[in-house]
């Protein structure tokens, strides 16, 4: 990653959170991660491989950064369902090509909350630009990679939103407990409400990431067809249509914008 890219990715958002020493330290961690090439690797079942930086250092800094932005941060332990949902989301928010180096770093900084999820989104052309830049022996290989990526994402939709539905059910139970328990302390109420809000924001981010991937794949197919026409374009188009259909089958689960099949 270039120094310019690192500066762009790690510069703090405008606002009060970038004005004190704590916020400066938080973003120093982000810069260090970027400049040392801290790109998480894929482990078993598409989950990120465990490592100290991504599992400990960045999340601690990210919680502090999120608080500085007045975003919800709960200190309650994660439920099994919440952990499973976040593991399943990793493959969705992380750009599919290893060569999308800057995007992968940015995704990890957003996942760990050092950067807000709505900051510095990559444009839909990034995927195909990267795909075309890879020196494949055959132009058909780019279509094959596109098809593989689309199929992989299609297979991720239902498992993720099944997990999200379980988390939503847990949050409904949590909300009822907050309403019915007579002796809930203010700090307990705050932690519970913040976790519910955290989960809702996370699920909405992943849903947006699915939609962004769909747009990137459609754009990629158009550009590949212009540059290197091939009959595999029909197969790629069918795969993208199937991805769109699976996403379109989701329905909103009130009241927090959670989705399930």
C-alpha cells in the first residue's frame, strides 16, 4: 500500500473525535496497521485467521474510536449467535480479491470500528480494475473468477441472514427483559440498549455490502464483455441474476432493519 493510500484511509473523520490525544492515538494504530500491511488472512470456513492485531489491538482501539463518534458500544460479552453472525459477515465485507489490498485493509478497519462503516467506500469499478490487472494466462480465467466470486457470495446470503435472525430474536428477548425487570440498573440498561443498536448497525452494514458486491459484479461483467468478449459472459450473467434473486427474496424484520429469508 502506498503512503498516500495509507494517509487517505487512516485520516480521522471530521468532528470533535479527532481533536484530542486519545483520538490521535486511535488513528495512529490504524496508520501502523496499514503501513505494516496488516491485511487479515482467511482461515477455516471463510473466517479470518486469529491474530493479535485483528483480535485484540484493533478492536480495543475501535471501541474507543466508536465512542468518540458517539456510536453505540456495549461492554457486554457476545452471545454465541452474535459471534457466529460476525464470523459469517467477514467474507461479505472483505473484498473478494487478495489483490484488492487497500480495500481489504479498509474493510478490517471498519469491521473493528476504527473507521465508521460509511467512510471511504470503494467504488464499484475497483473489483474489475483489479481483476483485469491480474496476469491470467487466459482471458477466460477472469470470467471464471468472477463466476466463482458471485457463487460464493450467493452461498453466503442465507447463512448470514439466518444467523442475523437469531441475533434479532435474542435482541427481542433482551429488550423485553429491559422492559419487564423491575431492578435494572441504568448501566445495565445502557449496555443492553447499546448491544441491540450495535447489532442493528452491523446487520445493516452487511446488507449494504451485499448490495455493493452485486453492483460491482454487474459492472465487472459489462467491462469484461467490452474488453474480452467470451461465451462465459452468459454463465456469469446467470450467476449474477441468481445472486440478485436470492438477495431480493429477503424481507425486512421490524423494527430495526434486520433481514432474513
